[in-house]
C-alpha cells in the first residue's frame, strides 16, 4: 500500500469499513455495561434500547469509522460518474483490476485513468485534513 489514504479508500470500496461498523455495533450491543455485576439494584432502570443508542453515540471507534465512511460518500457525489467508476475499480480489492484492464473498460488511456484516481485521492486526503478526520 502506498499510504494511509490508499488503505482507507481500499477499505471503503472493498466493504471493510461497513463491515467494521456492523461488527462494532454488534460488539457494543452484546457487551455488558454493568459496573455492579452480581449486585441487584432496586433503582436499576430497564431501557435497553436507550442504553444501546447511548453506547453507539459515545463510542469513539464507531464514531470515527462512520465519519470516514460518510466523508467519502459526500465527496464521491462531487465527482463525475466516470471518475467514481475508475476509483471503484482501482480500489476494490475483490476484483484486483490492473490499470490496463481499467483503461480498456473505460475506453480511456491508462494515464488518464491514473490522473482521475490521483485527483480523487488528493481530494480525499485534503478533505480529511480539513475536517480533522483520522486516516
């Protein structure tokens, strides 16, 4: 991997970030959050849904993953459909397409495809720096 932005985009387009979000939510849902284990409390409230949502909102890992995913989704909408397809084909590691195959599928030169990908990657890196999102 060239750098952290490449790794982040690979995780996004390969579905790793969405999977991490689902796994983190499942972990938070099933992790007991009882400080007084074994002691029965008469004043204990029973609001499991509200407790679970509170855990989701206060979890820093889940919050950071969601911010990363949402920032890339928003940025993706500002680019042309052609650029989105090139970036998706390049970073999706399930297919592992070479630049030659991408250029043939898009009917563009290899250099043009690389330029589109580089522009998108630089835009993601700049946006993450401006929004202070961890890469």
